[in-house]
C-alpha cells in the first residue's frame, strides 16, 4: 500500500473515531436531558402536592360597636368549624347565661337547670354561693333588677383529658326596673367541661342536658374597667 493510501486510510479511521465519539456524546446528552426532565417533572408534581399544605391563614374578626362582642369571621371553604366545636361553644354560652344572668321570676328554674350541668364539686360551690350574702336574689334585691348577658368572646382549647377548657368574656347589663337605669360590667369566665355518657345521666339531666355537658371547674373574674 502506497504512502498516500496509508494516509487516506488513517484519515478515515480517525474520522470514524470522531463520529463514534460524537454519537456517544449525543446519546449521553439525550440521556442527561431525559433524566433532568424527569427530575423536573417529579419536582413540579411534588410541589403541586405540597401546595395545599402551605397556606397563608388570614383571620378576620368582626366587632359590634354597641355590645363590644367580637366574632371570628371566615368562609366555610377556608376553614370548617366542626359540629362538636360549634356545639361546645353553644353549650358553654348557654350555661354561662343561665349562671350569670338574673331574672327573679325565672330564678328557680335557672337555679335548678344550672345544677344539671354541674359536677359535684362545682355544684357545692354554686350552692354555697346561694346560701351566702352574695346570693343573686340578695344582691339584686329580689325583683328589683334584671341582668342580661352578652357573650363577647368564646374560645375553647384542650385541657387535661378528658376535660376541655372554655374561656369566655361576657358583658352584664344590669337594669333597675323602677327607673329603667342601666349599668354594665365585664367578666372573664374560665371553665372546664367534659361529656358524660348518656347512661350516666339522671332523668332530669337527660331532659335539660341530653348531651351530658358537665362543668368540672368554674372561675369568674371581674374586669376593673367595664364597657
């Protein structure tokens, strides 16, 4: 083989090597691109899945300028209040209105009903209050005054099981019947409660308190400045 032919053969061999190398590099580039695309797709999918877990919560509160009552306002689709929570708030508010409100002509009924929500220890304190000079009928001189209750706030949280904690802020409106004069004060109520099985309730409790909402502690503190 002549020298020229050798040079041509060598050139072709070198060119073939370059082509094979280029082909390998292209295949490698496509593989890397495919892997990158797959990883990007997985990252986007994961981000879409995780988006609902990371939300910005905006709390909107509404304040009644007349009563001072404020309530948490939200759309149902943004935050659903469970039936149990809503029911607990309603029962706590009902109990506090019964216990803190006053109408002489409904006093006996309210007195009896409150006891159907009381645990034994809470009921002892409640009865002691009625047997003292701080009894409502003594303070309000029987039918001379009427006391109505506005619930300003009603917040619930977990406590030592099986109890739950309710913290309420209330405004009392005390109206003197003879001249219709009014004064108000504000109290903070802190109570714990639990639910008793229906089978443990008395017949009287089943009629007034069928869900077994039992108050296990009760504390009230007057705010120094009323509204």
